[in-house]
């Protein structure tokens, strides 16, 4: 182990390498274009040229049918699950550099939690801006749900309940989903005792909500569409 001026260089380099690998890998996992693949295989359809052009479950359902949509949602959930798991497992194994005074939550499990949330954010970012489709993508709902199933299962259930409730109240599925996403950080503040979880949820919400701004505008113009 080499040290310079009290800095544990080998641990620092190892941690930075692991963190970069986890974040980049999570982005690439999120970038797998599930909807595009299943729409092509089952219907011969280029989903980016159909409906809203988004590569997610809703547009797959509308453009390529129920089977393609179910497979897409399952795959997108899996992307979120896998990325969050990778972050938790490898993050928990990090050695805190001796020259760093970790925050109050800087236990091994908390470092893993932070890595899990960061990996989840990168997976959803990759899903929304897929490198394999010239940065086109979905809206991040299923990938976010998959990550939450690992990081905070009750929030995944609460988010789904909020989506269904507001979709019915507003009579518009996409707008209801956007409202549910906005509420996620408030749910985290209410129920989560970890600042990491609150910050991670807020970051996820911000990434997803950018893809729902057009839905809010369409709703104001009078669009009402369930599914």
C-alpha cells in the first residue's frame, strides 16, 4: 500500500475505479433498449417512429401490443433492479480512505446505500437517454420502480398506488405518473430515516420528471387519455 502525505493512494484509486465502473455499467444497463428490441422482434415496428416515440412500456403497448409491452416492462424493471443491486453489493465493499472523514452515515452499509442510489440514478438516466439509440429513450418509470423495489420496496408500492390514484383522478395516465414521481421525495422524507435515501429519491424524481414535462403541457391543452 503506497501512501503520500497521509493519503492512501491505493485505496483511493481502487474506490474511484470501482465507483466509475458501477456508474458507467449502470448507465449502459439502463441504455439497453428493451422496448425497441421487443417491438422489432414481435411486430417489426420501429417504436421510436410510432406514437410518442418513447421507448417505454406505455408507447410499446400502444404501438406493438400487450405482449411486447409486458416484456418491455419486465426488462425495464430488471434494469433498475440489477443496477441498484450492483451499487449496494459493490458499494458496501468499499474501503473508506483513511484520509477521508466519512459523513455520519458513512458505515459500510450506508456507503453501499449511497452507491445503490447513485447506480439507480445512472440506470434511469441511461434508460431515458439510451446511448444505443442516439440518446432517445423512455420516461424511466419501470426502471425507477425496479430500483425502488431493491432500495425501498414500500416506496415502490406507494409510488404505484399514487400513479393509479392520480391517473384516475386526472383521467390521464402519463400526467398521473408525473404527479406520482413528484411526490416520491416527499414520501421519502415522511418514511425514510436516511438522508441518503431522501437525496437519492429526489435525484431519481428529477431525472424522471424531465421526461414528463411534455405530458403536463399536453394535459393543460386538454389531453385526457388513460393508457
